[in-house]
C-alpha cells in the first residue's frame, strides 16, 4: 500500500470529546472515525487490524470444534417474548416496521440459535454441537464511552454449545477456557479468568476473561501466586487478603516461600462464558431424546469474545507517548517503509509539474528510481512484498519529521528507512526500540520470517 493513496490520514490533535487512550490514538492515527457516541467507522487501517483479530479468534474456535454460521441481526419479537427477554433486557434495541410488526436488533443470539440448532437435533447422538458467528451486535447503552471499549454497535464472536448433560458442558467449558487463553496469548495479552454473576443471561456464576487496563470498567481481585481471580463486586475477600485458593486457612500467617495475596486492579472484559443451563430449550420447548428414550432439554453454554473491544484494549495496552505499538499478530502491516531525502522531494515536484493525470502519475512516479547508486524505493517495496511481507510504503513528498511522527503514531512493528545515505541497504528499527541496524533487504527479510 502506498501511503499517498491511503484513504485515511493522520491527525495532529486528539479529538476533544475523547478521554481514553484507545479513542484518541485510533482516531488520530486514522484507524477509526467517530460517527456518534458508541458507533465508529473503521478505516482501511482499522479494518486490517479488525480482520487480524477476527482470524485469530476464528482459527481457535475452529480448532476446538466450533462451526461457523452467520445469523440475522434483525430478530422477531416473538422469539424474545418466548424467553422473557423482550421485557426484561433493558439494553435491547426495539424497532417497529411500517407493517406494525416489532423486531429486536441482536444483542445476543440465544433467541435465534436455539431454534436454529435444536430443529436439527433429534437424539443424544447428535450432541454435543457448538456453532459460532462473528457479527455485529447492538446494545442500547445509556453511557457509550471509552472508545471501542463500550459501544452501542460492536463486532463480536459469540459461540453457543449444546450438551446432553451438565458433565459434558463442564468438559467443554474446560476446552473453551484453554482456547480463549490461547487467543489472548496469540494477541499478546495476558487475560485473567474471573468469576462473576451471570447477570441477565443466567443466575449461575459466569466467567469473564479480564485484561488489566486503567481504561477498564471493572475492579478485580487477583492472586499474585495462582490463577484465582474474582470480580470485586461479588467478592467475599478484599485487597491484601490471603488467596482463598492457595493462601493459608483461617487467617494464618503466610508460610515461608510465599503463598498468594490478593491485589486489586482495574480491568476490561474481553471475553466471557455463561452456563445457560436448560433455560432456552425449555423456553422454546425444544428437546431431544436421551439415552433412555425420554425427552430432555439440552444444557447450553454461551461464549463471547469482543473483537472490536479487543482492538480498543490492545490500543490501551500497547502505546507510548508517540503513538501505537501494535503486536505483530494484529498490526495492519508488517513493515512501514519510509523513503527519505531530496530525491523524494524531486520526484514529487516532477509529478506535480508534469502530470496530466494526477492519480496515475502519483503512483508511477512514486515508484520511479530516485537516483543511481543505491536501492530505490520501488525495488525495496517490491522485494519485501515478494518475500511475503505486507508493507505500507511512505513515498509522500513531506518532511522526514512528519514521516517519522506518522510512523510512530500508526505503530507498525518494523520501520525501514531508505535514503541516499543508506546506499544499497536499509536502516531498520523496531517500533518502541532505540536499536537501529543497517542491513540488506535480504537480511531484513530473514529477521522477520525466521
């Protein structure tokens, strides 16, 4: 991608109505554009990040046996009345058509997925089944805030599993938990599995996957020695108490060698799992024949991962005073190639002075040889792409300072500089590091693909 052709542009100043780092940086760097509170347009750079996150999630859901489907976002009122959600869920968007019929915009999919799956389940032999989708969701939040962390419209993966018994659900939850932890690990995040109430979904305990961030909306208590973690709102413990899982009993002193104590921190939810029990099968009176030939309602589970929310959390976690620092797994490009020097200015001047077709001339001349005796931008750009790397090539006729500032703001993992001073090599630097190396293109490729 030539940066001169990139639809989105960077902004010098952060939006005045945004408070969180993710909102400020993603808008400034040209990843998103705010339409209104809780609703954003995703620009070309933002779409690339969103799809990277989506693909990681998809791969891990497929690996654990999930099957991808795509369900409607527009739901009939009758389905939500059957479950009681029409009157009990306050964040449900409700709309009325010209025919006077009423509908809901999907904020979750239990009301759709239950009849969809159970119409294809006859006996216990057809179970377990797990289906998921990656789609847009809508919630009528009273206070849409924190950029992508709390929106009225958001991109989400939701999976639903159906089981013949509680034991089989518990087994599957263990598989889902490990898959979730692998997703977050691949994205460069450390998530803590937190106990919380089931909320409007279920009266049972649910599990949330929380990432520590000051922009989060929840307080958690977590152990510094084991995996125990709980939402502070429902916790029986308080900060600095001994861990109930690995700490000493009855308030005894911590033994030598150190067992855990609880630390309080702000965190943002990036995933969750709910044990739905048999509620939805009963609500729709959809059952299967069990091993004894009797009608039985399925035990269901619901598993969510916020794709767009993850993008916001990643921006919160990975940035500095200059801009974003995307982990490689989600970065929009592998390499940000910058062409510097008077030759680029000359090429730009030639374009402006001689072109009768500005767009065609910009592309052609931006890739033209700048001078003899060193590698050209077009050669390096093409060589990097030929090696399988994705490249954002900044061949614009702007100052070196602006190019550096934009590169830091956009946050692509590797920056490669080409100028008359570098000769037939390129100067490479990892975003956020001060370590600069002068290497050949082939050496650089080996660094990235090894």
